């Protein structure tokens, strides 16, 4: 039998268990955890985000000093944060000293500008990513013109630099596409009736990125329709005889298109007489050009017959230009118009291997 020793005065532990363990009424206090340095956490966050290069490095240095003095945790966080922030700071300094930001921004602008301008050239056929043409087109890809395609570029031109001129001014400038068309598709008879013309012009947003190009495009007039084959008919696809004929035809067509707005002669006799004078002059110039050209043997007879009709038509239009009143205008006008109706030029076109189906009512030579 053993007797536990009595508690000595001043003994703080009290009676001991016979097995030497602390009594049931005494528990040692748990150790206080070492805190993590807040600057180390801030340095790590700043280094990862790289929002302000250098801040994470400064916070990391402060954290390392405090950790060493106070014995705090967070050494790894401070080191990683300082390293990341230091790399970001060094990269920023390098970019600024080498002028890289300007180079990068110029290339970004150039890339966006090229997207806005479609990166298309005269004669390119293309499809769009969304399968339709609209004012702003991105994501185009060129395709062979021989197959089905959504659009064919027949011209491009650049607008003057400066502040954005406004939508109306851009639309007015885009009317130049009409001139581009007649020199790309010189034979209007060869352009199908279901072909439409659209212009893809700079918007206010693309203008700010350097876009100044208007792209003139042939497309299908039907919704989601496509074109097949190229509509190009110019010096690259036509021979000299065809071009000579079409040049003379364009001279007359340009004059015919200057008719006055008033349909009735009575409403604008002076305007109609001036128009008749322009047509008479164009007929004289066109007939002279046709006679001056050396035609192949197979085309001489039909071209000679055509110039005779043009001479007769010129005389009638000249008479209309000198008419004293509306009644005196109509008779020579009707006779002159009949002489240059579409069927009159079909033999010459056939001999020159040009399209022989008129594009529609009212078509002239």
C-alpha cells in the first residue's frame, strides 16, 4: 500500500496522480498561433493581379523585414509576391523604354482596320461568316469566283482623312461605286437582272480605328442568294474589239441617263431639248469611234449597219433639240429612240461574241 505524499506548503501543483499525470482539475493552456504577416498576403495578391507593377514588390520587402523581426509567418507569400511584382515591373520598364506599347497598339489598330476594310481587293469573291451582307461585315473569306459566293468586289476607294464626316457624307461618297462598276463590268448586258450592288463603308467606330475604305460589291438581290461565276468584263477579260464597241456604247448610255426629271416634255421643254442635244452629240461621237476602229472581217458588216442607224438617229435627236414646242419634239424623239433600241445592236454584239440579251426595258446600245 502506498501513500501519496502530502501537499507541501507552497506546492502549486497540488496532489499528484499515482501514475505521475496531472490531476483532473488542471489543463495546460494551448500555445498561441503565430500570425501571418498582412503585408505578405497583400504582396502575393498584388503580384498575382499585376494591377500596379512595383506595389507587390514594395509590400513584399516590408513583409520580409517584419517577418524577420517579429517571427511571423508568410515568408513564402512575401517571396512569391515580390518576385511576380518584380517581373511585372521589369516588363513594364522594358516595354516603355523600347516603345513596344505604341507598336502593339499600331498593330492592333491595323488588324481591326483590316477587318473593317474586309481585306478585299478588286476582283475578289468572298463569303461572310454569318451568310449575309450588311453595312458592317467582319469575318470574310475569299473563295473562287467560279463557284457560288455571296459577293464580288468590283471596286474600292479611300475617303479623305480627317474627322468622321458623318453617315450621310459617307453615303454620298459611296455613290462613286457607280463609276467603279461601269469600268469593272463594262458590258451591262452580261450582268444578270438579279444582281444587286452594295457598298461596305466605314462606320463611326471603324473610322476611329483608321478605316477609310469603301468597298463596292456585287451581291444577289434575293435574300441569302448567291452569285456563280465572275461578273468581271474589262481589259483583263475582253479583247480590243469588244472594248472598242463597249466604249462607244457607254458614251451613248451616259448621255441617255442625263434625261430631265420631268417625264412629260410639256413640263420641261428646255430640259428635254438640252438632253436631246447631248444624245445627238454622243451618237455622233460613238459612230465616229466605231468607224475608226479596224474590226475583224466577221464584224464589219453588222458594225457598218449599226453606224448607219446611229447617223439616222443623230439627225432625229438633233431635230428634237431644235423643237419649238412639245409637239414638235415628240415626233423626231420617237423616231430617234426607235433607231437605237436594243434589238438594233444584237447583230453587232453577236459578231463580237458579247451578250445578246438586253438587261431590261429601256436598255440602249
